C-alpha cells in the first residue's frame, strides 16, 4: 500500500496554488558539514580562483596535470577534475593551502 503523504510531495495552499515541499536536511547531515571548509564552494569557483591567483602556467607547475598545461580552459579542467577523484582532491588541497597562505599574508 502506498502512503499518500510520500506519493505526492506537493500540497495546496489556501489560495489553491501547489507548493512543493523540499526535504529538510537532517541534523546529522548538517553537523557532518560543520567542519568542512569546502562546504558550499563549487569546483568551478575553486578552479577559477586558483587560475586567477597562479595562472595556467603556475597551476601546471604546482600540480603537474596536463589539463592545466596543454590548451587549458575552465571547462576542460572541470571535466577532467570531475572524472578523476585524485586530481580533484589535489586541487581542493591546493585551494585550502592557498587560502591559508592568503590569510597569513593579510595578518602580517
């Protein structure tokens, strides 16, 4: 038997318009992300900021990845990084390192 509350995620408001209900994240889901410094930062933002800071040549030297060396673009780099977990991890770590360095430079 199908539970009607689960089958129709939309409910009618007083004016007769349908309002979709989005599921709220559970407390466990939000507490898992509390200490994640990359939460809410997309891969596109990360690559764009790193490219602006280091340039394509600097990224190629720092990471030794061909996606930054031969015919680099944001789109092609994102495609490679999304398909290659080790490369994405390396870029995320470089981003965190760069953000810490920028913060240290501002303090001094």
